[in-house]
């Protein structure tokens, strides 16, 4: 995969991508605004949600032990995985022990994080993605570009062409309803005939051992109840103390993610099928995954473990709205991805990624659990500087800028000259080409600056 700057450059040059991203992210932003306006206690609810997560993170061991005991009492089998590879091995071993030829998978970012789709393919186990957007991604052989809408980078016209090329009985009418029916025909039989169902978990409830999944299509229920075996893969930070805490977090999740008061399908699974139950899996396995989470808690990134994967930060991010999710390169895109990817994939290869933020604070403003994302990103930048990962050109440039900035007269002279030069390059209020700033003007115009610097205008305004 190319460097972040190359991926971002390619994304900025793709006009179709901008249309697709803006359609979804813009709609999500508008719906969230309406939902929050109708929830007068939202700010207090955010504070409580952050406090719930902080409490759990501080007492993670006891709550995980309580969850394990209650899940086992309900008939489930609990497995522990320190790394992504361990988690995948556990899942593959369970599938092979069950003699599984095919699995139905409900959408799970944790599954993407640990590389489960690739592990299943290497083990020769067929996989069907049951979420509509994940189905689109699987057909296109691509990675998700958003944690809520994995196929947001595709327009409906592109999806229509994909379905006609890949589906056995594709749609005829060019309508969303017809395309949805085409996907239903393609997926329904595979869902119901799978040997194993695999899901993630939005929340794990400590005092009952229950697992909560949230979907908008009902695909989780169809792909997890009929198979003989249900496997859950979940990050250890998904734990909450009780059902009332889970309900509170669900209210925050739905409004922040889709602008709805509650997601259409919210299901709680507690153990496998019992005597007298009409349906349900014969076995339920829960794989609790660390994969760097304990390290995050212990090394100054505990606040990131509050994340409930709503996607609000990326829906409101000015950078994400321009380049989409694939440019970020890791499992998680957007502001939260810029914090998480160095944890999962290392800081050195993602040095450019942590600078892909204007630090305007919009992500923190809309986060339902008040994660200080700009502060965490600044922490990564400081670490990159301390470890000598920043190139010599940046260090020299910042040194020169600091030297000038600490000499006010020289700084003001420089800005005055720069403003006059920039105005000479402008036409009709915009600058189309700018020396030494081709990365900016290659994909967008720069506003022509005012006739005077801010300080000059300030002094003029203060004169009697």
C-alpha cells in the first residue's frame, strides 16, 4: 500500500469519491443535529457516558471476570486472545471443530482489525458478509471506508453496476428498493445455510454475561440464530456493568451514528439455545480480544478506550470529508483512526497520518463520550518528534519559523511581504497556482488574502 500522502493525493483527485462521501456524511451530520436538538439533556448524557466508560476502564479486570463467570453460567464458552493472530486462531479452531464449510458474518470492525476475513480464506472456509454494505465491499474486493457505512465511498450507480456483474439474479429497475431485493435474494439462502455465525459486539454486559449487537437491517439475527455455532469476537473495552448502563450507551450510540433515537435491531444474546427454546445456536463462543488495548490504557491513551464506534468524529471531520476512509490506510479511518492506527500498526509508518488533522476540535465537540481526539493526536506528534521520526526538512523548517516568529518585527515584515505577493498571484478572488504549495492548489484554489495583514487591520481599527 502506498504512503498516506499518495493515497490522499489520489483521493483528492477523485471527483466521484467526493460526491459519494458527501452524500452520506452530510446526511448523517444533518440527522445527528436534529436528533441532538430533540434530546435536551444530551450534554449531561455525554458526561455520564464518559464517566461510565472511564469507570469500566479503570476496573477492567473485575468486570471482565464477572462477565466471564455469568457468560459461562449461561452456557457460553469464553476465550481470551492477547493478539490478533491468537484471536483468529481461536475462531478458526472453533470453525474447524464444528466441521464448518461456510460462515455468515455480521458486520464487525473488530473482525476487520484482527484480519479475520483473510484468516477464514486461508483456512479454506467460505464467508458471506450479511450486512448490505459489507456485501458490497466483499463483491468489490475492497476494505471498508467507514465504520458505520463501509461502502460510503461508492455511489448507488456504482453499486448497481456491481450487482449486475456479480449477482445471479440481479435487479432490472434502477431503484434502491430493487437493488436491496437483489441483495436479499443473493444473501438469504447463504445466511440460513451457514454452519457458523460470527459477530462482533457493541456491548458486553458484566452482570448477566449478555452480548449486545446493533444493526439496521436485521442481518445479525438471521446470520447468528440459525447456525449451529455462534462466535462473538469483541474488544475487552466493550464491557459495561449492567443493562441500564448498556441502555444509556445505546441512546448515545444511535443518535451519534445515524441520528435515530434507537437502532432498528438491538438484540441481546445470553448463552446458546436452552431446553425448550425454539431456535438458537447449539454452541456460543465469546472471544475477548486485547490486541493493544491494555497497552493503550497503561500508556496514556485510556481515553480512546471510551470509543463506542459511532463514526460521528469522521462524519464531521473536514479532512475525512475530502479524502474518504481508504486514504487513512488502517482499519479505522478518520480522527479516531489517526489515533488508533499507530497503536495497531506502529507510529513510524504512520507518521504522516497523525498530521492529517487541522486540530479544529470538531471531532471532540460531537463525540458522545467526550474523547479529546485533538489532544491525543498532539500526543502522538510530540512522541514522533521525541523519537526523531520527523524528517530533517520539517525540523529545519520549524526551526526557521520559530526563529522568525520570536522576532515580532521580522515576522510582521515577512507576513506583509507575503500578503502582497499572494495578492499578485490571485485572480477573481482566488489563487489557482502557488509556488511551493502545489499540494494545496493541485486540487483546490486558495482564497486571495485581504489587502492587509491581521495586525495591520487591528491597528487601523483601534485608531481614534
